[in-house]
């Protein structure tokens, strides 16, 4: 490639940041440089191209037609470079293996068994990141994930670890003070949910009426860990996901007011990026499957 025939690539971050924010000041803050530095790079870029990329005459900075076109070019180049860097870190850093999962699974399943990973791979350092959002394999240096869902994530290879069954759960003290004799009674109780789970009550036949017919307003928390903790504190009734909430039942923190469990279309899955070849991948699959297979049954 003749690099003299293309503008210097180091100008692209300043241009892309300014074009995205339509502000040299905001671009400077994003890049941790001064606004004059951003302005100088963009002016040099425009001089090289022989066109103006921004219309500076109005009070609000705007892109010219040429600027709009080159924003698409710059975004693709920078995104390709970022994804290449992420893949580089994955491929070259073979000494560690980074797993992303929810706070609940990290605390209940993975961390108590952290040291047993060495039985599957004694030469790799395991790192666990607990988070509320799904890891973006395309843009983050994450080697694997344990996810809750139907297992059809794009550009991702998934192996099911277990099916999930759902039933209402609450604290024993809550149930003593607020009897639940049947499904219809749930409409008279405060339901505790994550933002995406409220509709599951009706869809799974655990509520006979819609949300608008409930006597108590539902509580919505950002994580399943918080939902289960709130239920164990007697705040209301939550959806228990089995088998991963079995220990909460066995320890007497929660109980099932109804005898029936409903099979969910969701499950827990071990996931890695598509076409990924980290040497610890098989160890991750084997370790995570062993952990889910080893979840104790309900004894109460």
C-alpha cells in the first residue's frame, strides 16, 4: 500500500469524535486532549483532502456532504481496528481466561467453586466478571460467558448447561403472614421482578389476570440477585429460577408457596465467540457443566 496516497490515519480519531459529537470541545474531552489540538488535526485533515468536512458558519457545528461521507469511512476503520485489538488480546493472552456472567450466577455457582477450575486447566488463570448486561464479544476482551436465555445469540457458539424451571418464591415469614393458596392469590401480592421478567408471570400461567388487575404495584429491580434478596427479606413474591435457587430453599431463606414448577423456554448456556480457539475453552465447558450438574437438589 502506498501510504502517501491516503491521509494519515492518526487524524481519524479526532475527526470521528468531533463528527459524532458535533463539537470540538466534546471530542477533546473524549480523547483527553485540548480543543485546539482537535481543531488543528481536523484542519490538517481538511487541507489534505482539499475540502471542508464541517460547516462552521452556523451556531451548531454541522457536517458537510463530504464530512458525512468520510464519517462512514472513519467509523469503519476505527471499528475494525478496535475489533482487531480485542481479538489480538484474546489470541495472545493465553495465560488468563475471562468469563462474564450475572451477579447471581457468579455468587451462587461460580465463586464457591472457583478453585476447582484448576482441575480442568491448572495452567490458566480464571477471571470472572459479574455484570448486569451481556458481554459484547465483538468489542470486549471477554473469552466466554454464562448466559440466561434461549441460546440463539448472534456470532456466538452456545452449549446448554441446564434447563430452567420457574415457580413463585417468598420468605417463610412472608408466607405465614400472607397465605397463598393458589395461583389466583398471587394477584393480591406484591410481585418482585427484573425489568424483563414481569410479563413472564402471565405467560407461564402463574397469574390469571394481567398486571392492571393486581392489588399491589410490582417492584422492579435491576438484577436477579436483588430480586431474590428482596424476596428473602419478606418484601414480596418473586420468580424462583430452579435449579440455581435451590440453595436458598434448602437454607430456609425462601420457600415455594405453590407445588407446581413451570418449565421455562430459557436455560443457562456456556457461550464463546464464534470460531474461537482459546486453549482453555474446553476446560471452561467442562468446568461449567460440572458446576451446574452439581447443584444440590431441593431437600426441603
